[in-house]
C-alpha cells in the first residue's frame, strides 16, 4: 500500500544566538523552527538519483514482454508499477509546486487513492514498456530540475500533499524517494 505508519521525527532544540551565528557560517539555516542543512537539497537530489538508478538496475535487461505482462506486485506488472510511480511523481511535484505558490492542482486532494491507482494502472495498461519507462525517466528529470531550483529555506514550506495531508515540502520529497524504494 502507498501509505505506511510514520516513524516519530525528532526535532533539534532551538539554537542559541551564538549557535545560530555558527550555524549560518557553517551553511545551516533555521527554518520554521527546524534546522535544515544547506546541503540538504543536494542530499535529497542524490537520494532521488539513487532510488531511480536502483529501480532502473532492477529491470535492466528483462524482456519488455515480461515487464508488460508478468505479475510483479500482486496482479500488477512492472509496467503497471512503473506507471504508478510516474503518475505519483507527477502528483507530488504538482503539489510541491503548489506549496511554493504555484497553482493548486484541480483534482487535489485525491480522496480515494486506491481508485486513483486502479484508474492509472488501467489507463497505462495499453502503453508499451518503453513509453512507461520514458515517463518515469521524465518524472525523475522533472524532480531533479525542481530540486535544482530549491533553496534550503523552501524545504520548510508547509502545504497540502496530493492525498490531503498537510506537511513540509521536505517530507513530500522524502515520500517520493521512499515510494520508489518500496
């Protein structure tokens, strides 16, 4: 399933004045009560690349007919799973852009994620593996371009996720990576 129980997140104690000054000098920003490393955007970018490279390596060299037809996760083929990831990347990136002031996606929140997943898989069921794989690659490229434009301060922005939960942009990006890792 897409959603799993959240692990408790710890929050660092607020920095002292001298600690804030040291943090600013070392590239650490304090954003909305949380400390965010200046290199955190680069770490998230590297995680997106790592997760996608791992996924690509898992399916490399497998006959496209097998990827399109053989069940891999329940009744879903690798093509179905790949399309699912591409579709959710699109939804998460649309939400991320909205969190930063872009337009609200008209169909958000997605109240019935299982129906959304089933519909997306059905629509993609007629697409060839090469197209679905290219869609996931394009979604990865869009995620990387989005991250390349982000500042550490923006990672602390709060807004709605595609499924209706509200949280920080940082966590939404982590959710995207975790989804590929599943």
